[in-house]
C-alpha cells in the first residue's frame, strides 16, 4: 500500500524487483497452510513426516509452505497426523504466500 515498486536486496545486490503484485504473481505456485491444534503436539515426528515441505512449528501452530499442486498430498498427511495424535484442529487457513514469506524465500536463496 505504501509503494509502487519494490527492490529486495541481499548482501548489497538486488535479487528481485517489481511491483508487490508482480512478485506475488511470481510466487503463485506456492500455498501457505496454517493450522492451530487444540493442544501442543510432538514436533519431531511431524517435521519428519512433512520433511519434503517447509514446515514451521510453534507450539500448537504449524505452518507449511508447499507447491500448490501438492496441496492434496499435504492435507492427506495432516489428516493422518491428526488421527495418530488424537487432536482437533481449532483453525485452518490456506492462502498464497505473504510478502514476508516471499522476502524470506528470496533472502534464503530458495528461489
């Protein structure tokens, strides 16, 4: 909302430039899934089970970033985890990547 064009720099070099919308379109192939469970769960098996995907676990919340074409596979794995751990989902959101997600992926060299 504050700018027309963005340049993302890493170590003094521009690694991406364009309008915020252009950068979001470039990353449209990714989906961000965010879940919040009714209780904390063991992190180790979840990270191992979802090792093919970028997974961030924070207490009862799990965020998974996957290619959009893998969405069904990821949701099937999440359902398996839920059944195995006997937990309930309090919240589930699926969306495109936020500008912050895009920035982090670029800075970490994932694109």
